[in-house]
C-alpha cells in the first residue's frame, strides 16, 4: 500500500528540523515507506561499518532490528545515542542463544576437553551478551558477507569453531567455502543435557553448530527450488545463506542482501530470477528491475515480522520526539558487555 502522505510529510519535516543531528540507517528488509528516509541502506556488515560514519550526529535512528542497534551503539562513541523506533523489533534467531545457554555450552566443551581448541564465531544476529562472550573467548563476529573470511581466520587460531547461533550459515560456509564435510559438523542443542552430544562427538567435530535458525529463510525448501525451476525454465535461483543447506546446494547463487542487490544490478535484461530472502527486499527488486522477471522463491510469501515492526508511524514518532527534545527508545549496551563485544566486532572489521 502507498504510504500515508501526511505521515510522509511529517517524517520529512521532522528529519529536516533535526538536520545534521540525526543519521538514519536502514536495513534492506525494511518497508519501502521507511527505507525512503534512510541516509544509508545496507546489509548487516555495511550498516555496522557505516554506523560510525557520522560522528557529528547526536542520534542514530536504526531502522532494523535490536541486535543491529546494539552493534551500532557498541561501535559509535558514547555521546551518540542509538534509537530503535520500535523496541519490539527483535530477531527470533538472535533470541535462540542466551548468555546462560552459551556459558553452559562452554562448560560442556570444557568438560569434554574440547574448549581449549575451540574458537567462537558468532553471527551478527546475536545479542550483545553473545558478542561479549565471543570477544572474551578470543573469537570474532561475522555476517553473511564475510563468514568465509571469519572461518578462515578462526581456523588459524584454533582447531574447531563454535558457530552461534545460525546453524545454516555455519554449515553452508563450512561446507561450501571451507571444504569441510557434513560429518565434520555437529549440532549443539541448548535444550538437551550436554547439547545432546557425547564428549567424543564434541572432540571429533570441526564445526560445532548452535541449534538456531531464521524462521523467514527456514521456510524455503528444496521443493520451492524444484517448483520454480519447473514453472520458469532457465530461472536463476539466488538465495541468502541463512537458508537450509539443501536449498543453498540447489541454488545457482548464494549471498547477503547486498550481494543479492548487486547481482540483480548486473543481471542482463530479460533474465529470470527467483530470490530466497525476505519479501520487502524481493518486491523492491522486482519494482526496480521491470526489464527482468523477479519472483519470490516460495509460493507463499513471507515478511520478517520483526523487521516490519518499524513502520512509518513509529519512525515519525521517533523523529518528532527527538526533534521536540525527548529521547525515546534508546538502545544502550552496558559498559562491561560493550568492551568485550567491541573486541569481537573489531576483529570482524579487521578481517582481511
Ligand atoms: P544481511 O543483510 O547481512 O544479508 O542479513 C540478513 C538478515 O537476516 C538480517 O537480519
Ligand atoms: Fe532475524 Fe530472520 Fe528477521 Fe533476519 S530475517 S531479522 S535473521 S528473523
């Protein structure tokens, strides 16, 4: 639906009143009505890198989800305030690994005699607590655009990797990019004693994958790929690495949201594409490329419900509140967590 013209005008006016005091970041999964007000758009990596690009801005309004706003707070100076227009914009995958569960997992690894050889690598889609654990245990953060380099780095530091919390990104990167086999990977289930693994399995594994996943990307199946190939002969299947291994294996191209956007920019007119990622982005791509056939990979469509929480009314409310002198929905990571989490994020930013 087109956005409410009154709200569009109010957002524009509030942003103008704030001027250089505000910097608006927007993830590619945001609604059109919101992304039009972003000063910078990007995938998780680009937004983490660019968060600190406007040191003179008092407020960073993060149109994305909670873990992204936390990371922006960690990576910017203490004077800058990060605002998440709706505090309910979380991420179900990030919620699948809590600090207590991960501490318990480390105890299990220690008891199995495997912790000494293990380097944690945590996906950006995790809480600041998990990032702090990662930094404190010599590990790094990664995103979907640098997971390969993060694993290469980690395997230079140790013999095995504990990958948190997305088992699919971990498995896909290990098998596709690192030449490991599916048998080199085990899945640690935080809801089972000992993760549901024996000490022997933990010692033998090269990749210990946390049992987490993205509910949006988890919907794509091998059937979705086979169906679309039948419906659209010659279609290019392009998916995000949060998809299951069987989906990624059957796809033609795999990459982050930024990669997906660039791949379509480079695609020839007349080509057909089935995209396995969130719907706001797929629809925007279809609109931007009328000369190409661009479809959603699955028959039933699906937004990320938490990304979608940031809508125009919430953005207007946040911008007007800031312009009127009231700081709302500030995301602030406590100092101790921040120090270790920053270590892990900076290791990521320093990856070759
Ligand atoms: P990227 O934008 O880094 O590809 O990540 C996708 C995602 O799921 C963000 O929540
Ligand atoms: Fe989390 Fe998946 Fe939504 Fe990304 S798309 S924010 S991983 S639930």
